[in-house]
């Protein structure tokens, strides 16, 4: 397929290179210094896990003409920059399928009004990365770890168009398409998890994931802000999607905080969270503001989201390193212990069943 990627940042560059690797006719739209970098070096990718570096010679353009024809356009950029791509796309009637892969709490209405519902798809790139000079350092799909790209039509249908786009996504090495009927809820849940909660808590920890791991107050505020954000979604009739994220509501705070600490200090978080937070503070604030618009449509109190919000401003001093002044909430510990006990016993029973199958010589396919 003839594909255009609008957005030459870390993930736009990654996707353009993967599509090129899959054999598609790919162009990437870039401007300024990034345009010159791509013309001089091509797309240079370095895998943040194994250090492997690759170079993809991609066709680079600096604008979209009204007569340009592409079977698929991927818009992969910061949400607060996406509006800038709409006039050129609206003027072009030869790009029937435009997939916006980005965080989005406001919904697809702006895109639909500009381009028409029949041209718009929405999704999320499910990868992470940052750029230093002309090199993109990334966490993405691989043969050993396939990553799913969730996407769908704005009205939730699965159409022939959806399936064709899924085929393009699945042609990329290391990726699989996840055609969803609830993509808007998925995106709103993802923003709820990160932008009014984890992102400002990271900024409150001087944008240092290891410091956040040892600063209990940042973890407590992040967990409470996530619960508030999920309550906002519920008040608006938006389901928590995927359902597995309900763990943030079900696990009691004294258990959730040490679990979050173990997750946040992982090396991968430097790429998945810290790198993006350092490079795109403007986008994270924009998305937090989008979510607060939703919150103000409800009666849900948001004291922890409000307490974290000032840390989106770089002028706000961070929390003291290692701060642990906020008392943990122990009220739900019994219910949470019961949930964890049930999960542990369930896992033990499954393991015992598999062991019995093995002892009996029965074939088991996992």
C-alpha cells in the first residue's frame, strides 16, 4: 500500500521504518531540522533493550498536496499538534483512510468535523521512544514480543476498511492489530491513568522514575488520582477499558503502593515514561486539561488530581526526595487481601491441575 506518515517524531519514525520494512511504499512528512536529519541520515533506530541499530531510507516530504494520493495516512504526533495537520488533510480528497494514533481524551469530534466520519479511524501506537540528535531510541514490537495496536472506527463498527487497515498493521514486523469497538473508551481510560495522575506525579519526583519509586507520597497521590479519574469515567458512563485496569480500584492502597514502586523503577520506564515526559510536557498538560474538562462535567471530587496538577508546570518545586508524609489508607485492606488470596488460590489450583495432567501423560497445549 502507498502510506504516508504525518509526524516524524519517535513513533512516527518507528512506524514508517516498520512499514518500509514490510514492503509498503512509505513517505514521512517532516519539517525544519528533523526534515534535514531524515534527508541526511534516513530513519536511524536504536532498540533500547538490546542496542541494535538499523537505518531505513524513507522518502521524505515537507507538505501534503491536495492531489497526493495515499491508501493510508497515519497521523502519529502529540495531540496538541494534531490540529495543525487537519487543514492539509481536509484539502486532500485522495486520502480516504486517516488513522490518528495518539493519546486523546477529547474524543474524535475535531477530526470528524474536519475530514468526515468516513475517513477517520482512531487508535494508539502502543510503543515508546525518544530522540537524541538524529537517533530514535525506542521500545517496540519484535519477533519475541508482539505488540498489539488497538484501533477502530469512530462509531465502533468493524468494516472492510477496518480489516484492510488491520492487514497493513499486521504486516509490520513485531506488531498485531487489535480491532476494537470501544476505542474512544480505551483512549479515555489510558489518558485517565496517565495524564492527571502518573505524569504529574513523575514531575513531582523531578521527572526521575527511581526518585518516584522511593517517594511514597508521589505514589500515593498517583494511585488516588487514578481512582478519581476512573470515577469520572464511570460518572460519564464510560467503561474502564481494558477491564484489567480495574486493579487500580480493587487493590488496597497499602498493597498498591509497593506494587507501583516495583513497576515504576524498571529500566523500561526510562523510555516508556521518563523520555516522553521530558520531551513532551506541553502535550501531557494539554491532555490533562482535556481530561479535566470531562471531570468538570461530573460531581466527582478530584482533590488528588487537583493537588498533582501544579506539577505539570516546570516552575513548581518537586516533592522532597523520599517524602512519606501522607498516611496510607488501610480501610480496604481486608477486601484487597481477599482478592489477592483468591487470585493466589486460583493460580495454585491451575498449576496443580496442569501438574496432574503432566503426571498422567496428557498432552497440554498452552
